[in-house]
C-alpha cells in the first residue's frame, strides 16, 4: 500500500510538472502576440532557450542550493521511492524557469540573445534558489525568526512572492538598465505606440497560462493526501475577479482583458489554500485593477518601457498577493488562519530586496563586461538572424 501511495504521488507531481511546463508555451505566445512582428521569432526561440539553460542551471546548482539535494548519484539511488525526488525536481524546475520567462517579456525587443542566456543561468542557478530555499526549505533561519517574532512563518503556498514577485522585481533593473526601445519616447514628450502585433496570439498565450495555472497552484500540494479543492476554486475566483476588474479599468482593451486573469492568479498563489472564495474574488479584482493602473502609469508617466508589463503584473501583483494572504487568510475574514500580516509583509519585502539586489548585480555586471543591449543599428540578432538566413535560402531556391 505504501508503494502505491508513493507511486500516486509521483504521478500527481509529474502531471503538475507537465501542466506548468505547458505554461511556458503561454509565456511564449503572450510575448509573441505583444511584440512587433519582426521580433516574434526571437521571442519564441528565447523562451525555449531560456528553459533549456534554466534546466542545466537548476539541475547542477540551483536545486542543491535550495534544498541540499544533489543528483550526482547512481541511477539506482535516484530511482528510490519511484523517483519521487526526480519529479519533484521537475515540478520545481518549471517554477524556477518561469523567472527568466517573466524577465523575457519585460526586456523584449532590445536585449542581446546570448547575454540574456548568461543572465538566466545565474538567476536560476543562484538568485532564485537562494530565496526559494529560505522560504520553502527554512534555510538561514529566516522563517524560524518570523515564527518566533510574529507567531507565524511567511506563507506562500504556490509562489506569489517566491516566483512571481521575485521574477517581476528581477525584471525591473534589467528594463531600466536596457533603456526604452528606440523611438518609443520622443524628445518632445510624445510616445510612439507599439500596439500588440497579434491579439489572437496574445489571447492564446493568456489562455494557456490560465489553464496551466491550476497545475501551478493545485499541484503545489506535492502529495495526493494534501490536495484540496479550495485551492482550485480560489484560483478560479481570483482569475474571474482579475478579468472583470481589468475589463472595467481597461475599458474593454483586449490586452488588459487577457492580462487580467493572470494578475488575479498571480495574486492568489500565496493564500489560495487559506482564503474564502469570496476573498479570492476580491484579491483577484484588486490585482486586475492594480495591473491596469500601474502598467499605464509606468509606461506613460514614468516612461518605463516594460514591454509586457511584467513588473506590475508579476512584481506588484505578486507582492500584493503575499500581503493579501496575511489579511484574507485570517479567521476574522473567513480564512483558515495561522498567518501573520507582519510576517507576510516582511517576507514579501525580503523577496523584493533579494530580487532587486541580485538583478542589479547580474545585469549590471553583464552590461559592463560584455554589453546587454542590442546595437540599435543591427537589424537582426539571434533567432531573427536565423530567420533571415532561412528566408534568404528559400528565395535562392525559388529563383533556381
């Protein structure tokens, strides 16, 4: 019976890993639909390449840093317990790889291909697993200190802060160091519009992410015995709340509407196992409105050229979700309890600090040593150069 239970857990986590892996197609098409057509191929290749580099970094460095588990053993040891540790790695890898996928949307259309892959290795190998281990494995005693000081540890069930806020705040220094796309902001104060190149692709990406998110949240239980339908329903309610708020605040703009459910889902990750469904609806609605307002403010007033709005979507909505878990997870507001607003606030601020410092160091060093930004005069880079070569070959063959 014990072996059957372990095997069930392996299948459960494996299915979760596959669902979150599929979300990376969502990241890809969301970016493809948002960037200009000339950069679509670059976006597609960049997301897949980032995932490959993330896997190597997390396998050899990151997972060991976070959890103290190494895979440098014989296959017989790795296959113990039906390989549960291996599918757990796969599942958590898909979370880790979401960080560069998030960053990719912010720095799209002007970051050099190879330097970004180098940044991905250090982010997934060092920065992300450092904070992941602190929160989800109790490293460095931070969680123990919070529990002793405030009566509860920092609670982040599925990564509002550990994954999304960290990813969004890592993206911000990269966006600032790169600067705006050429021609985006005029010297006279005017703003050149770069509308989404394909609303259908954007919508497809949003839907893939939304569906996969139920694996992201529900399967974060990591054991069959810990699965809870409350997480699924709260995810649904937050998704709906984010959609409706973005629909209203964004005045039916399709870009805002399709990012609304993502904002709600980002925010509910942390407390999806604690909140009442009505609270989840509220948390999602606040996140949807927050995304629309802050995306518009950052782009138009502060002139931060964050192409997909990953800082407001993941950074700010993720931070809101971390704090909201402490507010709406309390028994006074219909939650399960066992959380502290102070612990949630400090844990969220810690994630932001790690992300900002780590990102500034990595992207600052890369910019100084080898350069981060694509030469404005260079027409093709990375995958787009490959596309150009393919097109040129096709033209020659046609002329023959």
